C-alpha cells in the first residue's frame, strides 16, 4: 500500500515537473511573442499629427468658424485646460478609476471581463482602460475579438510609454465619438449644448461621458430617452464616487435632454475662407475680428437686405485705423444665399467707386494751392477735349465754393479740379495707400476716374479712407492677428495727402447731414453711386474707426433708384451705433490748416486756379439748351391724351452760352418777362402738342403712349435769345440714350 502511494507520489511529481517545465516553456514563448509583437508595432502618431478641423478664431480666441477635417469629421482642437474639470472627474469615475495608477492595462478589470466573456462566449463588458480606448480610437477598428483585444493591450502599453497621462486624456478628448461625424469633446459641446466645453453643468458633463459608449444609438437628436438613461447612470456613479453629492446628482437627473442640434459657429464665412486659402497649412487662424461686432453686423446686413429683392446684396467693413486691425468684414449677408450670390465676397470684388474718390481730388487741390474750401468754382456744363460730364441730377448750381461743391458732390467741379491736379497724380497718391486701381488694359488714367471710371474694392476704399482719417498717413489694414503668412498690402513711400489737406477734407465731410444720435455725430463721410445705379457706396470715419458700406447686385446689373445717400448712408450710421460708446473724435486742425479753414480767402484764391480753356460755352458763344439733353424723354405727368384735368409737372429747361437776359418763346409767342437766369421752370397748362418751327429744336410725338422726344439744339444753330420750348405730355423723368453722358453720383 505504501509502495503504491510512493509510486503515485513519484508519478505526480514527475507530471508536475513536466507540466511546470511545459508552462515555463509556454510562458517564455508567450513573453517572447509579446515582446516580438510589441517590437513590431508601428510608431504612434504625434498629437500634432492627428487630423483636426481647421478653426478660425477672433481677437479674443473665440471661435468664428470651423472646417471639417481631411476625413470629413468635426474634430476641433482642444486642450485639457479648455475643458471643465468636472467632466474629467466624472469620466475617470465612470470609465477608469485607477487611470493614474496602471500602466495602460488594469489586470483586475481584464480578469473580470475575461470571466464574463468565458461564461457567455463573447466579450460582454469592459475591462478596457481609457488608454485602451484611446488605442482603439487611433486604430479606428472594432475590438470584438480576442485577437483585437490583445493588440489593443499592446498598443495601450505603447501609449503609456510614449505619452504622459495628460496627453492620453487629451487624445481621448480629441477623438472620442459623439454621434454622426462629431468627434471630440469640443465639437460635441458646441453641437449638443451650443457652447464651449469650458463650463459644463453636471448634467451636460454626464451626457458627454455617456455618449461615446454607444454614440449612434444614444444620439440626443434621435434617441433622447436612451441618452437620458445612460446620463443618469453616469450621474449615479459620480455620486457614489464622491464626485457629486446626492442632491447635485438628483438635480442634474431632473434636467431634460435637448433633442436637437446647434449649428456649428459660422461667423465671418468669407474672411474665414480667405484666411484658410491664404495659409492652407495652418490649423488655427487667429484674426483681428471681433466676434460680437461681426455677429451684430451680419444680423444687421440680413435685416437690411431682406426688404430688397434678390439678387441685391450688401457688404460692410469696419477697421480701427489707429492699429490697422479689421474688426468686422461682411462679404455678403448670407454665404449660402444662392439667390443673392452670397458666395461672392463683395468686400474684395472690383467695382466702380462712383464719387467716393472726390475727397482725394479736393485734397490734392488744397495741397497744390489750387484753392481753399472757401474758394469759388463755377458748376456749369463742361467740355474738356470732348468729355462732357454732367451732374447726377442734370442740374447746375452756378458759382459755389469748393466746400459746397464737395458736400453737394457736384461732378463738373470735381472734373475741373482733376484736370488741374492731373489724373496720373491722383492714381499715384492712391497707390501710396497700398491700393491698386484697376484701369482698362493699356489705358492711361483720364478725367473719368473722378466720377468712378476705374475699379476699386470695398477693402481698397476702406484703406484709402483710413489714410484720410490719419491725416493722410497710410496704414495697411489686415485681419490677421498672429503667425501671419501673408503680409499686409504695402503702399509706396509718402503720405496720401498732407496733414493740412487731409484735415480740410475731413472738416468738409463732417459738414454733411448727421444722424440724430450723439453716438454718430461728427462723422466724416462720403457717398457714391456708380454709373447706372450699379453700386451704392458710403464710407465714413471718426478718430478711431473707419466704416464702409456697399449695396448692389454682384452680377453688376443696375439697381434703379438705389444711391449711396439713400441706401448706404443709413446703414453706415447704424454700424457706427453698433460700435457703441468710447468713440474717439476727429483730431484738431494742424496749425497750417487754420488759414485754410478761415472764411476769409486770400484774393489770389478767391476763385480756384483752373487751367484756362476756350472749349466751355461762355457768354460770348452761341446760346444752347444744355437740358433737356439731345434725345431725352421727359414725362410731365399727364396720364394720357384727353385727360386734361390731370395736373402736370413743370418742365425745367437749362441754357448755356449766349448773353442774357433771354427771351423765351412758347408756341411762337414770347413770355411776358425776360429770363435773367439760365434755368427756366415752365408750367404747361394742358396736354397736347405744340408746333416748333425753329431749326434749333425739333420734336415728335408718339401717339401710342403719349410720350414725346425733345431734340434740343442738335446742330447748335440757335441764335442768342431765341431758344425753343415744346409742350409735351411728359413728366420730369430723364431717360438719356445709352452713352449720352457720364453722370456721377452723390
């Protein structure tokens, strides 16, 4: 019996020894395999190499706009310091209580998971640490097999040896899935809560902890009941771990779940797009824009443009001309409004600037000693080498001061002054500000540039007026704040205008009608309307800000009746109101400008010193009808022939040349009194046609619509004192033939 026991014990020891040797061999092989497998793992990506969304930030690092990552995910950059610490505490309490103690693998959690998996034949629950979850997120592969779990363990160890615990938490905050194409805590917080993750309520933090466990089946916008139950389990675990009190957990559990998404921030879309195109390799673009001001002005633009039909659009710019920082830039009210061609950035589009360059012409005239604000100039029909500009309203004011001429935005005085200073000199001064005027290919600058005969953008005008606001000193405006890859536009050396000339111009422009509010008083501004009502402009400034507004159609077609004064100026003043208190007044006059501002003008400058020309109709030349122009049609308001009770509008006729007083004939009979002025306002008594036999005036009546055409002095053959008038069924509506004249704007 004892011998049998000794033999059994001997066999057991032999078997145990063999088994131990076998286990040792297998263990050694396993260790060797693990080491081999670990050594063959590919290198981990650096945090900086992770594909993230490009973001555009404002002057206070607030998000303006984000773009999806290269793999079409909303994965916004975020640091642990930008996330509410409560979220991290609740995450660790629910997912990995021993995160800071283990080396990537929690053996107790793995044993528990292995036992559960052995009983059910599949992986039921978790032994994954946060580090293992990060490994899975980086691989972007499922881990529902033992082989994948094994690979995940190896990679978790690799992560722990390569990164700090804080780095691993940051990767999780960047890559955790939150439903759809949302990844990362920041994108999830902006989408589900409409705010940055820096300050979260307990209910919000718990939802962000629960959602990545099953991001599609718990999406708040699709399954609010599911995510609420999961959120409440996280709250209960947080209370058990001491992260929250029972009262805090219960209060958070009572909060409803918002079942809809917030739109990702989409401010300054045109400027954001431009910044990304200008520096495509930058992950973060930091701009000088102010998010609050940008948002308020985008809302204002949408409100103002809503009453106008498509495709009329609007653009606005605001800059601080003391620092050169652009504070707001709206290229269109809505980037996604195809009806208004919202994708076109109208702050950069090249358009005709209308009369907005007139202040610089006057400034050059002041600088060159051609005149002073109190000097006289004659506003009358002008012919300079065949160029015959007319005023916007086809009227002429006669003798006016330069101050009045600029404030009234008269065209013929501006053209006369530009002839005196030279178009090339004006272009050279514009280039000093850093703008590049667009002229017709191969064409030299001509007198038409005074009325908008060149191309500039709203950004160009803003930069020009910034120099004017700075006493003529140019400054490069830019929206880039840090790490700018593209430098601002550099101008040529020298001032755009002398300090004296710039102040005189500003003093004149502050004399234009002002808004009633104190916050918008004493603003220097100028309007412009491009030929054919194609562009309406207003640009203004005070001692700190320069604001510009454009309104029109992006396709360049006219918007009848929309002028800078009627359409753009009201918006300009509302923008200044949005800037709020703390505005800076315009600077005081420099000492050398005091003489120019004085009412008493030196005798040599009583009249502006203009080039002598003999091509303007003067007192010794033949009498001509300057208005109505040849071929114009005027409707005086008679509804139709036969409605003689209708009250007509007066007919305005303007004369040039000849020597007054003038005898005016109507139906061959002279009026009782001779005309002393060169403008006649005549009231017809009734509709109907009148005979006109004078060769200097011809008329024809269109019976179909009751309109008549007037051809005034087509051969300039009228004799002094015998102009011809035609009574028609027309009211005062000037409809000149295409190309008849180049009318400027106010």
